C-alpha cells in the first residue's frame, strides 16, 4: 500500500515550492544565504538554473517517489507524521552528506552553523509535512479479490 502517486507528486511540488520561498525570502531576513540552486549547480557544474531544476526534480519527483514506494509503509503514524519523518531524514542526509560535499561543512558549519542547520530543519519539516498531508493515506492498488459468495 502506498499513497496516491499523483497526490504525492503534487505534495512534493507544493513542499518544494514553500521550502524554496522560505530559503530565498525568510532565510535572508535571518542573515542567512541558503541558495540551494547555486550550491547544487556549483557542485554538479550545471549553473544556477540547472541547480534549481535539480532542486525541483528532487523535491517534486525523486523524494516523493522514494517516500511513496520505499518508506510510506515502513514509517509509523498518520500521513503527516510519516511525511514529517521523511523530511527529517532528508534533512539529516543533507546535513551529514550533501552540505559537507558542497563545502558548507557538517551541519552547515561553514554556512551559518546552528542557525543555518536549524533553518534547514524547519524547511525540511515543512516540506515533509506538506508532502504527507497532500499525499494522504494509502490507497488500495491492484486487482480486487474475487467474491467468495456462491449461489
């Protein structure tokens, strides 16, 4: 069982959009530069626009499909709890693997430290919660079992 795929992809898009607005609007108000497009684009050698495209592909397609097919049935709780847990998992992966590879250090130490890591956590939690809420609960898939009634 997994959530409806269309709703899951929409949830990923909405979550990515909200997280991106927070990154480019809210973070600078806190004195943080959290330009994921520049970071991804630089790391992959594809420029800012390519980095933004990768950010949206990850958040809209790749991460929601992993959530729906690999994690949904393994995570506990309601759809919002499951999505939020996935958001926290993504944050941990970003802070322990991606940020150091991008030169920002472990838990964003070279990019604002605790303030940047905390802001990233808030963004990932909101992403995951939106993904979970919009994706909703699991739906039955496959062929219905044959009826066992006899005439």
